C-alpha cells in the first residue's frame, strides 16, 4: 500500500464547555492513500465533521486536540498557523456542511474564485479570471464566463454547490473532504453533484473523503467506508464487505433499519434507544446499551479496533471476520 | 369498496406574486398546485413525493382546509370541506390532523409535553381534567413513551421522542386521517425506523389513513399503498408503489428513482437529468418536464399530457408512455 497520504492517529477532541470539558472524539485512527475514496458515515453528532475540522486546525481555541495528523512529513496537530494555512485549501480542501458559511453573498462568484486562486496558486488579473472560468466550466456550469459576474443568490442551490466544488478545486488539492455535499439538495440534483465528484476524482487522482449520514450515497461513491459512533470509528471496511459481512452490530443495525427499494417489504428492524450524549457515555463500549449482542464483558472496557482481515477493522469484542 | 375518506378533485392553488428584477417587476402567477386529484380510502396510505417546491406541502395544507383553494373541491367522508374557521370545519378538524417535519418547532418549549398532548381535548372541551390526563397517558403509551415522560419539557427529550409527542397530540382526538409532512426527515437513521414502524402499528390498530409526504422514496415505499409523484404542481405518475419503483413509467419518475443511491445497482442505468427544475412562475408550455426530459418530442412542447391509465392500474401523464390509453 505504501505510505498513506494522510495518517490520523489517536485523534482526540475535547470541547471546553465552561463547567465541564466534553470529549467529542475518543481516538480516531484513519489513514488515507492517494486517489482513494473513503466514506465517513454515522448519525448526527458522531464526530464526522469534527474529525476533519480538528485535523485541519479549524476548531478554534475552545477545543483541545490530541493525537497526530501526519501529512506530507509533518504533524498538523499543534503546527503553526502559517503551516496550517498553507495546507488548507491548497493541499487539503474541504467543502463545508453549511454552504451558506462558505460563499460570501456580497461578492460575485468570479471575484471569490479569483481570490482563492491568488491565495493558493499566486494567480492574478486576467489569468486568474480565465482559470476561474475554466473551473466553472469544469464543474458543469454552462456559459461560465458570463456566470463569473453572478452573485451567489442568483444561482440555484445545485449551482452554488458546483461553485463550492470549483472553489475547492482551485488549489489543486490532493485530498478533497466533502462534508454532506448534497444533503440540502434535491434528489436529481444530488445525483448530478455526486456524478461530478466521481468524474473529478477519476481525472485527477485526488483522494476523496465523503462525509454522509446516508450509507447509500457512500456505497455508490467510495471504495471504503468508516462507520462512526459516539466519537469513534467502530468499523472500517471495503464497501462490499460492509454490506455483505458487517462485523460491528451497529453497522448491522444501520443496514437492517434501511428499507429496500425492491423486493418484498419487510418490517424494519429499528435500533432501540438513542445515541448517548457525549458527556454521558455508558461504561465500556458506547453502543452496549442498544446492542442486541450485549453481554457483561462489553461494559468492562472500550473494545479496541481489531483487524479481522487486511483492510477490515471493527471495534467489538464479538467481531469475527464475515459475521456480526 | 367503502366510501372514500378523502377525495381531492382538481385542486389548484395559485399565488399572485411580483416577478422579475426589483426595477422591472411585474405581477405574475405562481402555480404552486395546478390540478391535483386523488382519493384516499380509510386505513390506507397515499405517499406524495417530488422535489422541493413541487407543491407537496401546499397540497397537504389545502387538504386540511388551512389554505383556501383557488379551484377544486375536497370531500371528507363524502362531505364537501366547509370554509376554514366555520363551526363545521372545526368539528371536522377532529377527523384530520397534521404532523410536521420539525417536532421542536411544533411544540411549545415552555410547556411540559404531557399538557401539550392533552391540549386538543381542552380546546374541544372533551372530558373532565382527570379523564383527559388518563387519555393522554394512554396515548403516550401507544406511541411507545412512558408515564414519566408526561412532565418533561421538549428539550429534555430526544428527536425521536419529540416526534412521538407530536404524534400523540395528533392522535388524542382519534382522527381518521393523519397528514404527515416529512415526519421523519429530521430524525437520525436509527430513529426513523422506530417512527415508521410506529406509524404502521398505529394504522393497523386504529385504521388510520395517512397522506405521507417525504423525499425518501424508500421510506415512502415502505409505508404506502399508493404513491403519487408530483412535478411542478401536478401529479405525473400515480400507482402501486412496488410497480412504480420497480418500473417507473414517467421519465421524471425514472430519474427520481435512479437518483436513489443504492448499495448494489442491479443493472439499472443511472439517469442523470440536465438542469434544475424550472420555476413554478414560468412553467414551460406543454409538458412541464419537457425541457429536462431525455426523450421529449415536438408534441411535448405544445400539448400538456393528461393523467391516463396504464394496463397495470397505474396512471401516468406522458405522451410517450408505452401502453397508456389515449383519453
Ligand atoms: N464547537 C463545538 N463546541 C462544542 N461541541 C461541539 C462543537 N462542534 C461539535 N461539537 C460536538 O461534537 C460532537 C461531534 O459533532 P460533529 O459535528 O462532528 O458531528 P457529525 O457527525 O458531523 O454530525 P452531523 O451528521 O449532525 O453533521 C457532537 O456531540 C457535537 O455536539
Ligand atoms: N405563501 C406563498 N406565497 C408565494 N409562493 C408560495 C407560498 N407558499 C408556497 N409557495 C410556493 O409554492 C411552491 C410549492 O411550495 P410547497 O411548499 O408546496 O412545496 P413542497 O413540495 O412542499 O417543497 P419542499 O419539499 O421544499 O417542502 C413553491 O414554489 C413555493 O415557493
Ligand atoms: Mg457534520
Ligand atoms: Mg414541503
């Protein structure tokens, strides 16, 4: 496999919430190789966004980060701000979950793209505008040169998301982290955007991290998936394995809770209970109180991730290869 | 067949709006709902799907009489829906209730949830206080909550529990029709299945009918006896969910179904549409879908297709649908 492009090791995040400190990430291990497409799935609050915000130093000073994020020979955790700025956008680009936070409503999109090109690639003037038009064209916006003069509110939701992708591509990143890039979009527009991300990845050998709560989206667009629960990666496996032989009961539970689109209708198997609050985690395995395979040993300690076969890890004391 | 619970005939809701740039704006008509008809039998579920802005919520509000009709007629248990606010309408409102997407917005955060569940009984002056409390407790139980939830406040409950409270409040008057507008979209995957199972159980126990609105086509298939697909204010295809999702007939339904991400795409080709849905102010002439349709012909630009029956009992509004009987 060679050296990973980015190697996240034991990443922890603690938020300072006044009276108490709340741990949101409990040691995330995640290595991604060049050109790989990795999905990150999990329910709301499981730590998908925080993992990448922490890795890129975007959480602000209310958050304490532990562990290592090794990228191009440096550790990004604790790196000086100037180093992080050089990495962000240029080497690792992120499309943020909340699109309104990223495009400035008072500037034309051409200006915003040109600014990004200036920052990441030192381009200016006519060259920057020409490259901006090329990027818009690349993300499938027709009549790109004229569109450079539009303001974000003059574009539809799907077009704005294309502009966001163009912005992310402006630094020619080696990793693109797309955080729920299609959740706010309609189904047919979502399909357009995901198709575009696939196409870009095929053409550029860029690694893609696709964050989503939708297993289907991840299945169709990545090679490998990491399932997060309560601030930990509980399973990491190739796509086919996740669907055919999930090893963690939470993964199996998620699959059983999804209705099918074809075949006979069956009653959904709901996972009982709710996700624990980060300041009120159960003893041992965080999933234990909801788990159909619970036994006393589950409460004894947090189960470490075990490698079942090469490329398939699961953090469950019952995990065996090819079963759940 | 028993008498339909709900009949909607030719529902139209237009809005007069100002359209265009600020300087040159002119009055225009926005066609939010533009001729929608369906019937719903007691104890059955009609799923309503379609992309943002196609008129699902507007249809739901029209059905409940919360929004005046521009044209058309709604009959509930055979009776034409009286004017909103009238005495008779208030009585009929007991028969039909609505559940919205966001349970937190639907609840008053300052009032304990049990009292909110009892509220409809108070409004309709039903029962003595002690009876109301008993009834609320019973309903809480039937939606899978416990007595100790009665005195909690909305923020002390999880999203799924809040949606159960909203359901309990909608059910306390023993309605026959529940209009559910995106009832599970705000919930986590593992909780969605809990709520959907609950809806199915309540239907089996109480014979409730649902108008179920969702953009999640899998969930819609899971709960519906019939599905209607809307595009720009009209139903473009309607019928049995299994047939409709397995072999969609309208090109828009085909695109919508093929846009659902699945683990294993069994041979079906992905159909990616060009462009965005047009604006309901500038509805294209002819078939409203023709500009994005991969198979449109000249006729589609000029002639609006009517909803016509297929041999398998489905209805489709497309000139090119194979097997559709000419009206
Ligand atoms: N700035 C912050 N301050 C305090 N806690 C935070 C902050 N940002 C996130 N958290 C907490 O960290 C945990 C993980 O949040 P995160 O945003 O990573 O979830 P997520 O998996 O991306 O969820 P979603 O699917 O809703 O986007 C949550 O419990 C959240 O409340
Ligand atoms: N009060 C109003 N005034 C003007 N236009 C309106 C009004 N209410 C709704 N509309 C418009 O009517 C159309 C249909 O809206 P509706 O809310 O019914 O769509 P929807 O299918 O429920 O969409 P979503 O999936 O986003 O909830 C939209 O174009 C909307 O902007
Ligand atoms: Mg997130
Ligand atoms: Mg709506």
